[in-house]
C-alpha cells in the first residue's frame, strides 16, 4: 500500500545517495532531486499533483505516483520523467497491479500488466469478475480480493499469482470485516470480526496457500486508527520468530497475553517481583498480571508504547500497568531481557526509549509536555541508568531522529525552547563513551524458553548478547548470532483446519467438519493425503519423534458426488443490462472436478455444457436479447450424483422517462385510478414509489397502476418514481379534490387543428385566449348556466389569425371524473370540459392536452350549490374572477 503524507509542506525522501524533495503543491508542483547526497539539486516540474508515492523495494529508480485526480504515473528514472499508466492502483513489484474502476457501480476489476508495457493489449485479468472497490491487497506471495455475492463480501485469495479460491474459515464464522495482519513465513495471519463482535476481532492463521484457517486467539481488542484504519492489539516481537503479544477481552476486562509458538498457546504475563523502589509486588494470576499498551508509533520520531529490535533479540520495552486489567492511568515503563518471561519496572512515568549501538545500549527521554534538559543512558538492559544533560536550556522535545541504521552512535533531538521560537536541533554524539570495538569476549549466550520449556516451535534456540556494562562498539556486520537444535515432534507442534484441540491436548474434528472431504482435483483411482487432524505448523521445525504418527495418511481417492456448487455473476449482482455480456462464475466445493461435468442453463432457451469444472475457471459469458427475469442454473454431474445452483437474473434496459396519468379533478372519498407510461415501454422489472402530498414514506408497488382515495378537499400532489436497476425517473401531478362536480365536454372547430404546431407555448396562448373569450361572455351579465347556451350559440369564439375564426362548442354533460374523450361531430380536434362544482369558491379553468393533435381541454368550474340561490350581481363578480391553471404532459 502507499505511504501517505500531508501535502501542505515540503517532504523529502532519501534513497541510497539520491534525495527527492517534494514542493508544496499549493505553491508549485515540482521535485527537487539530488544524486550526490544533497550537494546539489535539480528542479523537475510536474504536470500533476502528487498525493502518494510508492518506491520499488529493489529497483531504487522505479517509483509510482498517485495524483489527486486519481491517475497513476510511473517513473523509471527516479522522478526525472513520468509516464501515465492508468486511473487507480494498489501495489507493484516487478509487475504493476491495477484496479480499473468499471463503468458499472457494482465494483472494480483486478488487472495486471508489465511495468514496461501497460497498454490495453498487454493487461491481464487474473480474476474474471468484479471485485469490491479498494478490496485488493497484495502482500508477498498472496493477493487478496473481496467479491460481492448476494449482497455480502466473500474473501478470495491467490497464492503465487495462481487461481483465486474462497478463503475457508471455520464453517460458522460469519465475518463482518477481515484484516490481513501478516504474510510472513508463507503463512497468513488474519484478524476477523465475527457477526457478534463490535470492538474485538478473532485471530486466524492459515496454511501455506492462505486457504484454510485455524483459530489463534479470540476477542482481541481493536480500535480506530488516525486515518480511519482498524488497529488490532497484536504485536510481533522483533528478533525472535513466533513470539507475539496481544490484548484480549476477558469478561469485559482487557488483559495482555503472550505466545511463543505463533498463536498455538497463549498465557498471561508474569508481573515483576518488585517495583522500582525494590518493594515486593503481590500479584497472583489469573487475578493479577502485567498488561501492556501495544500501539506502535506511526511517528518515526517517537518510540511508541512498545518497541523491540531484530538486532536485540529478547529485549522488549513497553508501557503498562500491573493489576487485574489494562488501564491508561498510573502507567509505568517495563522491560524484559528474556523475551517476556520476566519483567522489570524501569520508570514510573512515561518515557520514550530508543535503541543505541544495535541494542547494546538504551537511551530514554521523558515523555512530557514540559521542557526537559536530560536524557538517561543504560548499558545493562535498563537495570541501571545514567543521567546526562543534552542542552543548557530546557527544550520542548518534539521528536528524536537517529542516523540511518541501527548501529548508530549519533542521535538528533529536535524541538523548541518556547512555543513561539523556531525549531532547534540538538545533535548528540555518543562515540566518546565507547572505548573499543566489541570482541567475542564481550558476549554471553542465553537460551530462549517459555517458563522453562526450551523446545519452542520444534527448536532449541540460543542467542548471543553483550555482557552488562560493556561499552564497546558493534561493527556494522556484527549482528547477533543464533544457534538452534531441533526437538522431537509432540502433539503441541500440530494443528489442522476443521479440528479443535481438547483440554487433554488431543485434536478432534469440529461437529461441522467432514474429515473425508477431498479436494475437487482428486482423480478417481489416484491417491491423496487425508488429514489425521494434525498438521505440522509451517514454521515448526520438529523432527522425527511422533511425526509419523500424526502425518497425513495416503488414501485412495474416493468416488464422491458433487457438493457445494455455487453460481453467481462476476459483478456479484442479480441485475444485468440488455445485449451486454454477462459473466457467470461457477465454483464446486467438494467433488471430483476432473470427472464432474458442468451444465449452465441461461434460462432463455440456451445452455452450454463442459466436460469438467476446470474448463470454466474464467467464467461463462452470455448475452440476453430480451428483458425479463431469467432462472439461471448450473448443474454439476458425475456417476455418483449431482448438485444444482440457481439464481434469478433481472435483465433490463435503460429507462428514459416515466409519465404519470391521473384525472385533474376528483371527488372526495371516491377511488381515483393512477397509471404510468414508461419510455421505452418494456424495460424489465420496475419498482414504483408513490408519494401523496407531504408523506415521507412512499407506497411501493411492482405495478405501474394503482388506486387511491382522497379524504380531504383541496389541491393534492402525487409523485411517482420508477426504478429500474440503477436508474430512477420521476413525474408529478396535482389533483383538485371537491365534494362534487359536473363535467361538460367541449370541442373546437377543425380549423384550429390545422394550425397546431404541437408546441406547449402555443397551447398556453390558445388557452389564455379561450379563457378571455369566456370571461367576456360571462361579464355580459349572463347567468352561469347560460354559458353552456352561449357555447351552443357560437358566442364563444376567438380569432386565431386574420381570416381564421375558431368556435368553441358544448358537447355533453357528465358527473363522471374527467377522462380523455372526443366528439366525432367536431372533427376530434380539441375538447373543452365544463365542470360545475358544488362548493363555495372561485371559478377555475383547467387547461391540459390529451393527445398529440388535441389543442386544449378547459374545465369551467361553477362553485355554488345552486345558481338559483346565487344573486345575479354575485354571478357577475365570480365570472369576472376566473383563473387559468395549465397542465402539460
């Protein structure tokens, strides 16, 4: 993964004799490169702003740069020239591994290409389907991805860049999250948060391929990191293989445990026998023990809560407490010289401790917000400390910088004298303290053990370290030597997937595990190694003894019916697009893969068969020509039986528009029919969401029509959304609701239709003119009921253009809701509806269009219970206040 740094200040990188300085991108985007250890620099402008850099672990001139606009650039000339590679990436060594964001929102693709030639024609796809974005992890020989299947992430692993297989966890482990902790020694250590966990993870360890996992430790403490990452309280001790420290939740208390055999066995830490003042410490396990803070510093200039070094095996320095559980109060500094068997308290306040002279000496600086003047130096692994003054004026210490390499005798302390002063650098040279080079006479040996047991992970290991108070300088190549001798194998040296260790130390299969289950690659007539429940740990070096007793037994491959067939799309979804390739992936958990045939039925009348499952590792592609829901099935068959997997695939095309159709006027407490029209009409499975007025929760249907009853008068808004795949479209209408109304269908003379350009603005203008003509007739003191008579007597007319008069006719009266209707007697051109509403209020015109060649529909509303009860003067006043409301399709 890329290292991240803040881009608001210049940053430097040192590689061998080459130095690279990155300028502030807010000022300018450029690199300052030195090839002579900083004696001179050359400026190189950049055409992009660098977000992250990744240096090749072996080729120092090879660099990947990730820009703020998500582009990947590569340089093979230490930043002097750059070439655009692609949009997104994760890792590279001799091969660049990229993830290209798909145009579909379902995921990304895992793609590989050579550094020297990363064109489209030279890109490979090790996994044929889509993966969850940002799920690609490349560590050593392993590649990890997550595939969305059934809405859940399924974890896959590839060992040595081979085929991807699902990671096999204990059967009822249902992970919410998985973090890769380590891939050392050809073995994967993973932290998994199970379905019932919130603030803890379980640790699992795999065999060499990273496929099968066994439990290491349960309920390990987790926390959120500063960049949103997950921090697992697991610390691998440097210098000694197999030694880990971890904080575990036990009955709501956090306790620190240690293992010497890479998670096979764990125990609590023994508390110091005395405190710093020499007083006896009364601490009895399991009620009391030593507990440590295990967070490693992400700041290269501070030591963190715990530290150990490869060059100083056995020495561990950490902050912690003695008691029933880990707390953040009354923290002291503890040290062990024998890899965690015994501990000593060295400070009763928090200090940062650094290794000097390859661990031959220790330097301590008080961790405090106050200014300090002194450091402490120890030559006997922290048993005694000498106090030294490093500055005449107290300094607020911000960090400590050592020269490159662990054999340094020079340290630099940087800080400031006051909060307003500039940074101060104090260089401390310890060379005058050491008299000579170290010789063999200056060393002694010590044997690694676990509470007296010297056979650890099948070996006896003996280390060398400097004698106490010897002040000699270790040569650069004079690292700590190690001697080892193998031990006879015992039950403690074995474990296996699907087996659980009992209290007496024996291994028996878990209730869900079938020991006789064989690999799908087992060929009938051949033989395979079947587990006995004991698999020697990869890093275990025991020999002979009970090795043969626990070794796998070679058995003849049994004939077995297929079992555990899985079928899913490469995108991990159940939705696909019409006339585009759909890739189906088929996996078989158990069965003889070489003799098991596979048939994939696509559900549209076509099917394809393969002689064995190995033939379809890259998936099966198919194109659907019609929208619909298809039952896709895969059937695995051999002479002993079959297994079948089914999925239902929704094939849809792009929805362009949804149009809502509803009456513009409705009667209170009477059913109103609502319908929709889609464009195109056949798009596959559609989900409809209906909102009425200000309701926050929609009514969801799979039908584009529904009925609704309005219980209140007034203006009501209807909103409908149509959802197809990842596309959503919306339409909206307003319905006027009254106690009662009558409708009168009107029409226009045919000459209006002849001049209809089909433009909405033209219809608005016609509606305005018709309204004006009706208002003029009504203003002539005609009773409201005589407006219909005026229509029949050609009194309602207007001039469309010089010489073209348009008449408006009354057709029929109906109490029914407004519908699309026309009258053949008037050439079917335009329809106008007169509506009488039995309510007090204003008269309203409603103008809308039913058909492409219709002009307008006008609703004339009389809002009185009876015109006979209405005074004529009020009739004139109401008619003069007519209004127009326009509706457009």
